């Protein structure tokens, strides 16, 4: 079990109160989590002690080199990757995905196909739509009414011309966890590349890219208690076969060849600290074992709270949950709903007045919200449970919503 009081003591932002002395409740985690003091300190200490560009012959530059190497190694451990040479860094996931799509556009042939899904965030749809200008066909896997993908539709659409399948591991809008293991088995039969968007999955479950057997995986550190930094895993040797846009002065080999401009070294130091924080929750003999152990605790804690939240909201006459129930654990702790009397934005305004943080809209999963006929009414209200949330916070939130 998680020592929740100890965990919460690491997050200074949890102490904020509004003018009416309402303690703040952060259920906005799917849009970005709060950060612990260790992350704040790592970023500020970088500027105090190590601020420099890389590859210089002086102390602060060498320290920056060390910080960046260590960060890649910790991300590799976080993702279960083969080595730090598999980890590329970017401004955010979207920027990295656009760079990757431009690189792949030079090797995917005209007439070939790329499969995306109707459930995905636009950051894993928009970059691949640009390939249509190169004569590459874009194919979409349909979304069913229950918020899951139509896997029969996928089986009918993948073929010998499918060069790439790009899909999310889980939905940031509905909490659905996709059957990415099934997808990988099918893509392997056709020798198609597989890219997984783990942005919404990485905060809640451990990842092992070797077990997933994916070719690329992208995530964002600000979703798992870190700063705004995008991370890209590439299968060993694969990135070196691509020709992404880059300067001639950039290192021309993986993992650096897809990185553009000077990276945010202070934020990268914060990423390392965020992963250290997660590992501190677990047990084990190795850093990787501690991370895996920590995520078992995190997922169990979050599932208990989110399933409780779901069951209470589902019992309210004015509330309709959008997405799957919590009858099994194959779901992220994200609960989205619509209200009979109020729009999603009105619900969030009401919650905001009592210092409860929630999001409304489509959350850039625009196609999914459109497919479920929810765009015209303002999308859904989304509540996301994170590591630092408590049962008391869930109880208070349910009480407030039940009063609407």
C-alpha cells in the first residue's frame, strides 16, 4: 500500500486554499500532474549550480553533460528500454511526433498506408495526416459507442501495404486502455511499424518496451509528475534508418539526430527527479524493480479511488458516464461524464468555485468526442485520479456534483 500522507507531503501545491478556505483538489491530472518538491529543487538547483550548454571543457558544461546522460539512462529504465541510446528528447510529444512523421515520410512509399484510430489524441493523428500530401493513404480504425476500438475493423483494414500503425495505449478522454498486444500481433504479420502513444498510460502503469515489442513509443514527463518534456523511444537501430529534419551541425546518429536545437537542460534534470520520485515509492534491488513495484502500488491506489468515483457518479440520476465501467482493471483512473442540466463547462465552473480542478471539452481527442456526438454540447467533464489523490477528496467531489 501507499503511504498517502507521506506521498502528499512531497507536493507543496496540495496545500493551496481558495478565499473561502476550501482545500484545493486536483482531479485535472490527465492534463498534467502536480510536481513534487524533488522536481522543483532539481530544476532550480540546475540553474544555481550547473547552468551551461553541453560539450564544453569546463565544470558546469561537464555537469550538464552528466545530467543529460543520466536523464536518458533513467528514462530508459523507466520504459524498460535497451539503453539510453534509444531515448530522444523533445519540447513535447507533439513536436517529436511531427519530426518522426517527416522522417518516415521519406521512406514510406506513395500508395502505402498508415493506420490511425478515431479514439486517439490529435497529437497522434495530426502528424500522420500530413503524410497524405506525399500520396500516402490514411486509414482510421472505428470507435464503438462504448468507447472502445473496433478490432474487427482493424483486422479488415490492415494489409500488406500498411507501413505504420499509430495508436494510443489509452485514451486521455475516456480512460479506455487499448488492446495494444493484440494490435502488435497483427502488425507483426504484415511487418508494419508500430508507434504507441503512452502519454496517458505512463502516469498509471509501468511500461516495458521490450515486452511491448513496439518500434516507437512517445510520452510526456509532465503527465507523470515532471516538467514539460517530450520523450521518444526508438527501437535500437531504427532511428538511424530515418532522415528527420535537422541541422548539419547536429549529431547525425541516434538518439540525437531527431533532436532540434538546444534542449531544456533544467527541465531534463526535473525529469530525472520525477522518475526518482516514482522509484522511491517501490521496493526492489534495482532501479527498474523499484519502478515496477511503485507502479503496482500506484495503479492499485488509483483504481480503488477511481472505481469508487465511478460507482457514486453512476448512481446519480443527472449524470451519464461516457466510457467503460470499472468491472475490471483494464482501464485508466479517468472518469468522464455528461450532466442532464449543465454543460461540461458549466460543471467545471461550479467545481472551480469550490476549488476542485477538472477539465471540460474534447481534450484534443476531438475525433472521439465527435464520433460520440458530444462536440456540439461541449464535450465531457473529465475527472482524473492521480497518485496524490485521497478518498476524502473523492467523497467531497461526489458530494458537490450530487448537489447540482
